[in-house]
C-alpha cells in the first residue's frame, strides 16, 4: 500500500487531468488556476491558446508576503487577483481548481475574485 501523502497526490492529479480535459482558457476568457501549499498561494490567469500567463498573484511577491495561506488570506489574494484582471480588461474567467477540492482556501480565492467583479 502506498503512503498516505503519495496516495493523496495521486488522487489530486487524477482529478486535475479529468478537469483539464474539459476546460481551456482563451485571451478573452482565460483559465484562472490555483496552486496552494501549506505556506504559499499562487493564482494565474492563463491563455491556453498561446500558452501565456496574462496575470498572476502570489504570496511570494514582495508586497504580498504578509498574506498567509489561510481562508482570510486567500480571500484577500483573490480580491487582488480580481483587481489585476479588471485592470487588464478581463472580466470573465474559467476557474480551474487544479484538482483541489472546492472548499476552504480554494473557495475563498474564487469568492474574493467574484467580490472584485470577475465573473466565472
């Protein structure tokens, strides 16, 4: 039997592949993907047609380092990402939860972006 963490990662990657078969981002409606760890959060808006990242926000950025990887911090990061998307005249995105379950931090990021005015 596989160790618990390896099994969790395998299941997440299986969900990720299943989701990515169905969704894709364009320049008008990019794919907003979430990456999380215990310490850091990262969000990217990706144009899959060209293979370019249009907008990103991460807790690794100098001015965002004080944001923790908690539900409250994720909400703030989602709002920041929403504002950056609107500055680039992107009002609609396809949300890619990247195989993570839609609750807690991932849900807070989505709600923060919605609060900023981005449609899913």
